[in-house]
């Protein structure tokens, strides 16, 4: 089910949160979550994303501002009355209860009939692919299976909203990637609204309809994964989401949405200028490694000679570190049988289009 852009389920209105009365952990947060969407809150530790989730869950209270769910204020609604399912990284399963009893717990708390509980538990076991494990205890399950039980428990009572706080953080890489696709499948099948906290940008890009990038208690950009990666709003987002070549210099010329930038080593680069810039202004350039082509490209405005400093084989691609006039650039070369990746020490020509290099004002790292 696709999110309904016209129906807002969650609304943060000017929300601030401070624990000491002076320093804001979340600052002037205005955010709308669409019904049926998968929204990820992405950011480094201390960025404000988890505090935002905890305020929505009811475990923290805003210092000021208001939060609404389904058009109704949550100010005085306790966590257990918010019609919200929650999945934590620690699973938080009851160790003395079977899988079936863990899943059934929210329904029993809501005094549903035995027949409905039995039907809903069976449906959830099938949804998370744990049929035949109803009578096991959590200690008899793998980490991935325990996480599936926690997910089933959060979904079993058809909540208006499901919150997930780093739910895959304790899993190994392969299982984590598998569970990302499973969560995406379940979301698409049920159409439930999910707000998901993570510091893993790859995870956010894989699963989300939209991603809110947090830094310093504020949202720096809220966009689709494609928009976020291809058109970052500023240098911080470009650095945080995906690998990025960060180059610093000064604007020497502006023309029709493009700019010419002289880097610190004297190299001149042509880039896109998504923000208004002035000649002489300090800028940060963002260039994705996969957009750096090793070899001459006639259609590319930027060409440089480079020395291959190192080559790391990563299976589907090779990662090259390139020395360019005192600077280091990273390029990713696909594993293609028709193309031989250069070796360390080779002199090569590299190229990239101005559209693939974006110039942002200042030296933004906050």
C-alpha cells in the first residue's frame, strides 16, 4: 500500500525537548507522517532522532510544542493508550512465555476473545514466517527469529502506528540485510504506518518511502531515498548519506546554475550550484565515487590526471583511491569482465560531469 500524501497520521508542531532546561536535544521540530508510509529518522548518535521517537511513544514529554496522532493531541495520553506498537533493538520478549503467548500479550491486555486471539496469533506467525514455533521459548530462538516475534507482537493488535528503534542493530550483517527486505515486504503487504529510527544510512535507503536526516536536534532534509542521495540539501547530508568525495575551494565564476570552483591545490572544477553562490565564496563540493569515471569521457566537463594510490577488490566493484594534485579522490569501478581495473601506481585519466558534482556554501559539518 502506498502512503496517502493527503492523509496525515502524525504531526509534530514546533516541538522542543531539553533535559536540562537550556540545551535543546530536539529544536523546533515540525514534521508530518503520512498514513501508510515508512518514514526513517536517520542521524548520528545525539542527533535527536531517538528522542523524537520516544516523545511520540509517550516515554518522553516535549518541553514545548504539540504532537498529534490521527488529529488528536497526545499531551495527556499515556503510552499504553496511544494505539502504537513498538519494536526495540533488545526485542524485550517475556522469557518465560512461549512465542504464541508473547504475540498474544497485547490482545489479552485488550481483553479480546480467545477465538480472535488464536486467529490473530496464527496470522502473525504466518506473516513473519514462524509457523511451527508457537510453543518455543525466546531462548530457543535465534536473534532473527526473536526479532520476528517482537515484530509480530507489535503488529498483532492492528495499531495505527508502529515505532521501531534500531530493531536490527544486534543482528549480523547478512541477517540484518535479510530482515530489511522482510520488513519492507511486511510493510507493503499490511500498509501499516512505520516510523523507524536508525543510524545506518544504507538501511534507511533500502526500506523507506521518505527519510528525515537529523543533526543537532533538527531535520536537515526530509525526502525520498533517491532525492536524498542524488540531490542532498547541504554538505552535511551529502557526507552522511552514502560515500562522498568532499572537496573544498572558492567560487571563481557563476553561470546558469553552474559554478567554476578553484580547489585548494589549484585545480579548477565545474559543478552544479543548487544554492545561490557568489564569486569568491568558500564552498564544499560533493561528488559520489561511482560518478568518477576512470577514463576519458567526452561529455564530461571535468577531466584530471590521477595516480592510482590503492585498489581494494570488493566483489561487485573495486574501490580506487586516486591522488590528484595533492588531493585524494575515491572512485568505484564496477566488476565488469570487459573492463580491467587499473593497478596501484598507474597513471590514469578520470572524468565526471558537472551535474554529478554539487557545490554548497560554507564548511558545514554541524
